[in-house]
C-alpha cells in the first residue's frame, strides 16, 4: 500500500511539528510553510504521527491502493 500526503498550505502555520516527527519527509519552504521533500523519507507510522501532531490539521495522509499518479506521491495544495 502506498500513501498520498497532502499539505493545505493555507492552513499551515510553519510550527515545525511535522519536521520533528518525520524529518525525512517534511521540511519548511522558503516561505516558512511545510512541504513534502520525500514521501518515502520516513515510515508510514511516523508520517501519520506527524500529520496528527499538526496543530492546524494542515496535513492529510490518504491510503492508496493503485499505482501512483505521476512521479511523486506527495502533493502540496494551496
């Protein structure tokens, strides 16, 4: 099973909680808002904990059972 990580960039306040829990997956962009740098940078459990720890609930982790759409599972919205 693969996952899809979606960040609502309008809700993100750049707290860095996601970086604490899953530093291989998330980073803060130049604008101080979270981005996915590697959707496979951490194990799924750590990514889900990072999403749950987001104070504004800006991160969504979705299960995928089919092939990935495009070269990257991650998506940054906003």
